[in-house]
C-alpha cells in the first residue's frame, strides 16, 4: 500500500539563508537522503511549491516515489526552472520517469480519499473545513489546528516529506487527550 506524503519549500540548489557557509551540493545530498529515508518507491509525494532553482533534473531522478508538482510558480525564474524540468522529464530516455513525475494543472488539489486539501498558501476557508478537513500548505511555518492549517515546509519536518496519515493520526490522538482533560 502506498503512503501519501506532502512537502514544500525544499529549495534544492539554493544557498541556505541561515547558514551561507553550507555547501549547496552537500545540502542537496542531505535533502535527498532525508527524502529517500521516509519515501518508498511506490509512495506518492505532493510538492506544494518551492522545489528548487536551476538544473533540477539530476536531483529529481534521485528521489523516490511518484512525485506530483502543484502548479505554483511565483517568479519568472521559478516558472522557467519548472518548465525546464518538465521538458527534461518529457524528453528523458527513461520512459518510466514521465509516469513517475506528474505536473498538476491546479494550484489547489483535493484528496478526497485522505480528507485533505493541498495548497501552497494556507487557506482561510474551504468546503469541508467545518467537518474536520485539514489544509496542508507551504509558504510559511504557521500551523493552526484550530484553523485546520498544517504547514508542510520541509525545514519544519526535519527536511523530510510528511505523511498525511501520520499527521491525521497524531491530530486525532491529540484531540482525544484534550477531551479527557
């Protein structure tokens, strides 16, 4: 059975703002190792935005899972990087790569089977929110259980994609404990 993961703002190939002395190649390797530690070959990973800059193909081919990119590009450079990545995937000599890498047409994805909504930005309202549906988002590190927003920024989760099922289980367990208090 496949697990479903989500991540955002991995920013492959980008120098670290909080430590500019960290080598970009070493940081990329660290992110790839962490990703592959939790994601298995048949798992699904949704990348909400901020995947990286520059030549990303050599990184993408090293990552496990079926990877879905939401259509979130905020600068001309980021749009160019993602268009170049899509071109490389489409022209790859590995026919299985284009089956494994999906470039979504939407900015927001609803996963009915997981009862979640995916968006780069935290949403203020959506169908199902009052019934307990959570928004998994990127953009900022703000998580609010009360507002049903869960930040999936990579550095908030030890630079690893986060399992939707694990988060939902933890929220349910937390709610159960709170009701006993």
